[in-house]
């Protein structure tokens, strides 16, 4: 046996021994209980995530572990047989986008009572073809659902998102996940609106709960597809802020079928008062007429605004002239003569004793002022070849007919 062969044999033996020792040492992490190497429960662990877990683990519970704050991409890398993953009462706040990548056998993903979790990245669940149930509950800061959050999960059947702080839901949140049977959105108080077509493709829905939110309007498209397919058997919409005038379409739709037999909608109230009445007991004619009247009022106000804007634009010059006239103040004096605003200011200055420059004649009393010289009018007399000047004296009375004729004959 050569020296090289001996070295290879020793290396192989050492490697095998290291694997055996590692497998024994990592059979179950400290603080975890491993049952038959398939069900592992880790409680109160003092590290971020248990490092040594059996590769054959199928069910993993991480509970009451406040040191666990982040689910990293390498934490579950070896657990290819994992079927159920549950985190409860932890300080989990971040989930890497690729943390669940490669868990092809995963069927159930659960998060509960994680007060620091706010959201997760879009695409976190992409590729989990066997995933059937997702639960994210009692996370007081969980407020944002990304676009396509649960999209393209062909086998997803149950989605529980209750008792969080979800503020809005995108219309494409469940695109391609048409096999969903149970949907729970209850107790999300900040949630006030659902897109019209967010559930329109879910024809397999059996149970829907959206109670104790702040929803104001429900549309037929939210449940129509599932109801008309015959799968919907329970709907809970109690304790919301339903507005009767906004529910015209939905109430009109429910009046033509038996939806009220499987649904509990609670009460709705009008905008102007707090008087409540059962949503499914409302007369659709009353609701729709009130909604129509409000719509007509808004439309009329809008038309008047448009007309006013057009009038201002088309008659801008006319309005400018009117404004300039209004700015010119005309005041009639005691002798009947009209004075502009500038003349009025001049008179005001005279009354206040301020100095005003006047001609010497105007500074004399009225009775001592000289008589003004009448104007001289020059007339060119045709046929005489010279210019004759004749003063025209101002008269109090117009000339008589005889004076005019005599003057003409003398010429």
C-alpha cells in the first residue's frame, strides 16, 4: 500500500466520522423538542433561529421566542421535507423574499401574534405549488399587503388575515389563485375599501368573513361569482360602517336573489344621521333614489361651474371693461358739472387747506373778475378775395330769422 492510498483512506474515514458526529450533535437544537425526527417544537430559544434540526423535519413550531427577529434564506435551506411551518409569539419583523424558496412540500404557513411584523415582499410565496393554507393573524403592525401577495398559488384553499391592521388591498392580490375556499379579513379596523373586482374570479369561495372592519361600500362583484356558482354558503359582514346611499347596487342585486339567507350584513346608516337599519332589509328603491338625487345635485353643480368658467374665458375683455368702469368713480357737483375721481381729490385738498396753484384771475373774488373776451372767428368769404374777420359776440338768445336774412343780403 502506497503512502497516497493510505492518505486517501484516512481522509475518507475522518470525513465519515465528522458527518456522524455532526448528525448526532445537530439531531435537535437546544431548547427544541424533536418527536420522531419529524415534528419539532422550539420554545424560548435564545438565538435568532435554531441551527441544528433534523433534515427529516416535517412540522416546525417556533413559539414564545423573542430572540427570533428575522427569517433568513439559509434558515430553512435543508428542510426540504417541511410541510407545516408555524411562528407564534415571536419578535419576527423581517422575512427574506427567498426564505421559503425550495420548500416544495410546504402546505401550511402560519404566523400569529408577531407585533413587529409589518409586511413582506411581493413574490415571497411564489413557486410553493403545494401551499394550501396561509395564516397571518394578530399582528398589530401588519398593515401593508404587497401587490400579488398571494397570487398564482394554484392549490391555495384557506387565507386567514384577521386581527391585523391592514389598510388596503390591491386588486391583483389573488390573481391566479382561483381555488380559494375560505377568506377571513375580519377585525382589520383601518380597512375602509375593497376594489370592485378583487374577488370577482374566486368562484370556489365557500366562506367569507369581513366583519369588524371599517368598510363603507360593498359591490355585487365581491361575492356574485361565488354565489352564482353555488359554492358560497356563508358571508359575515357585520360591524362595518356601511353607508346605505352607497350600497344601491349591492342592495338592488340582493333583492333579486336569496343572498340574505346565507349572509349577515348588520346595519347601514345614512350620511346625515346615525339611524341604522338592516342592510338586507332596505328597500332598493329608497336607497337608489336617494343616491340618484345626490348624484344629480353634484352633476348640476358641476355643470354650473363649467358654464361659469366658459363665460369668464369667452368674455374676458368685456369683464375687463366693466371692471375699469367700476373703478372710475364719478361724482356730480352742486352746479351740475361732473368731476372724476382725480377732480374730487383736488377739491378735497382745497377743503383741507392744502396749497393749490390757481391763475391770478381765479384768485380774485367772483364779482371782481374781468369779463372774458369773446372768441374771434375767422371766416373766408368766397368771391371777395380777402379774409374778413368779424367777432362773434356771445348772446344769451339765439339770433332771429330777420337778423340772419339781413346779414346774408349785406354780404
